[in-house]
């Protein structure tokens, strides 16, 4: 693990410490790491949604489509 130091304003430091404590994190660093991981996940999801929105339309998803999936699962 590498170390990165960050600077917080006088107003943010108590907020981060309080949130870490209230949310059950051992340290404020654990809390900040979790915020970064969640942001990574949101960015990845956003990228997937944008890629899906930009993709070509496919066949309609209807009852027949879901029945074919059920059949595939039963066979597997």
C-alpha cells in the first residue's frame, strides 16, 4: 500500500472524523478509502450506462426472450 497525504480544511477534518466514527470505520483513512472506492464504482457504472445508451438497438426484450433464458438455465 502506498501513502498519500491529503489536506483538509479546518471545517472538513471534524466532519470526516465524525463520519468515520458514526459509520463504524476504524480510522478516517478507512472512511476516505471507502468514499474513493464508491466513486470508482459510480464512474464505472456511468461508463457502462453511457456505452449502453450509445449502442445499437437490439431485439425487443419480451416474454419469449425471458423464456429462452429460462430454457438455457434449465439445460445448463
